[in-house]
């Protein structure tokens, strides 16, 4: 590990500078994009914004509401197998807009395998492998193994903050890198560890 003393900016320090536009109104903006991925053979069309998998944000209700706007949600990982199976069965029409979230423990993997097996054809198409700090070999190894076992899912993995680790995640099997390490409203990772 190394300490970086360069100046750091947060979202409150940054202004996105607008450019000239031919649009008459903000209502004319279309954020829809068609995306292809390095690993998953399944392209995706929609608005590439994903509601975070925090327990107060990545909820079933949020997923249902955002799906009306063609926006994605990463569900938090605290739902039970029964809740997930029931919800994905009822909401099969928005499966393409929802990420199933898991950590890298054996119990997280067993829970995913159970949900996947129980749902069969309705199983989640998108998976988020989420850890507080994505700079560990065990995390990268888990991504590789998961990709081998589930080659067709769209796989998002994180959290990382550097280009080199983003590249490592993609080379290891992730289609999307989850960028940013704390602090959120309850996350203290950055404040506690300096990462």
C-alpha cells in the first residue's frame, strides 16, 4: 500500500461544465444507450444509471419505480431467498433492469445458487458482486470463478477507484466496474481506512 498526498476532490468540489447544444429543452435529451459487453453475450438498451445496492436504496420498490423510466437498480443483498424468488417471479418483465447483489462469502454464493436454481428461466440476468474494498486477490478470484460458472450474466463488480483495478476486474470477468469507495450516508470505509 502507498499513501497518496495529492489533492482529492469530492462531488461537491466538481462542476460539470456545460457545452453548447442544439436542443431546445432538457426534455429533448435522450439518455438511452445500447451497450455491448466484453464477457456477457447479451447486449442491453436503456439508461445506464444504476441505483446503488444500499439497503435503503436498492429495494424492490425502487426497482419497480425506476423500471418505469428504463433505469436499473442493484438490489441490496439482505433479501431472503424466498423474497427474491417471489419478487423475480412476479416482476419477470423488469428482470433486465435489476441486478442481484452478492458478496464473496460461501453463504452469499450458496444463496445465489439457490435463487438461480429455483427461478430457472426467470433467474436474474444481471449480477453485482459487491465488496467494500475491491483490492484483494480473493475478490478477483471470486469474479473469475463466478464468470466461469455463469458465462451469460451481465456481471458488475466493485468497489474500486483506480484505472488499473478497473482493468483487472474487466480482465477477470466483470462487464461493469462499480467505482467508488465510501463514504455514503452510512459507509465509513474511506474515512476509517483512508481508501
